[in-house]
C-alpha cells in the first residue's frame, strides 16, 4: 500500500468514530509506528487535516463535531493513487489539447493532487514521457475568449461579440445565449441561440472577437430541442437531416470503417463482401471531405446529388496532376 492509499484509508478510519487506537491504525495500514507518525504529521502539517490524539479515548480522532453531528470532511482531494494518476493524465491531455486554455483553473487542482502522490516529480515526468497527444488540424483559441464564453455559458448570461465568418470573411455583430461548448475534431465550438437571427447557431470559438458579457439572462433551450437541432445531422453542421447517404466501402477499408462512428443514427452491414454505411445528413460539405479521404476504397451509391458532387471533386483533383 503506497502513501496515497494510506492517506485515503486513514481518512475512512477516522470518519464517524470517536477515536481510533494506534494498534488499529498499525494493523489496518500494515506499517511501522514510525511510518504511521510520519503519515499523521504530513496530514496535519501539509494537508491541514485536524487529527489529534485523544488522551481519554486512547486513540486518534478528527478535531470536530462528535459522531452523529455534522459530518467533518477532511480538506484536500481524496483519491486513490490510480485516481490521482488518472487526473494528472487528464490534465496533461487538456494542456496538450489547447496549451494554456484552462491552466489557471486546473493548476490549483493539479498541485493538490501532486501533494497526495509519492515521488511527484517522477510521476509528472513519466506522464509527459509516456503519454502523447497528437492534435490534428487544431486551430488556436484565445484563452481569454474561451474562458469568457465558458463563464457566460455556466453563469447563464448573454454574450456579445464580433464574429469573423470563415466562409465569406465577413465580420458581424452577434448577441447570443450560450447553450453548449463542443470540442469537435480538436477544435471548440459554441452552440447558442442567436438573438439577431432568432435561431440556433454554431460558432467556432477561435473566430470570436472582442467578446463581452451582457447583463441579461440567457435564453434557455430544452435539451431535446438542442439534440434535435445539433446532433441529428452530420458533423458540426446543424439542422434536421434531409437526406441519407449510402456509401459502399471495399472489404479492406471496412476493417477500419466498420468500427467507426460517423453518426449516432448510422446503419452498417456487410453485403456481397463490401461494407454498406447509411448516414443521415443535412449539409454535405463535411461529409464530402470525409468520403474523399478514403479515395478509391469508397463509392457513393446515393443520393445522386452527393455522388455527382464527390465525382466532380475527384475530377478536379485529378486535373491537378494531368497538366
């Protein structure tokens, strides 16, 4: 049992009892008397845990309400060693997703977790050495803008900003009621009610400029309506599905595609040695890109409009190499 596990067990032993004899602690923790004293001293001095020795009851207890009264919670974060390592790993994951994005909020949590771990320098070094996060096509998000959007979302406040649209390059003024933050394909998006458009819209957070909170309560949209609008179509594009794409993959490519989730309501099956995938969609722009990356290992069977669009893109791409 490592020190973190012992701390966790000491906390459980001391809660809800009048006092725990030294002999009981030694037996339960399977440590020497010297190790027990070091653990108790560390908990008192480093973790601000109010552990005292009760001369009357001949045991250790928490200096707080008596059993049956309000429960005394030990300060600090009480995780097993595995849980603490998992949290540090998650911190590493977040930092690599977008360096600096949540550091100010996570760093205090990280420091408390480290205090519970033995050989913390080695632990962090091992995490950095053993775990790799490889973002692909991630676009930089300004931390201050992300934090303000997150604050507006959780505080249920309206948010105004200039939005630099990527498709046309235009800049528009928007006032929105944030509904959800979405991390999709290594980038952040804000699902919101647009008060100017009187409709639900999705905004790429990295395209938001000069955000500012408004002293107005955000409009709340039901979870059912949000799911229906934002998750039923394909990819990041919203709206009710209007069509269903039917794709046929080669058997070799099916070994990968059959295990992938392209859409929550997709249907897939093996037919004549090929893999058929049916996907509902509204806007085909993202779907076309995902189809093209599979090259000759996929064929669009229907609808005809999608088949023609993919064919046109392939012909345009081929023309680049025929000059």
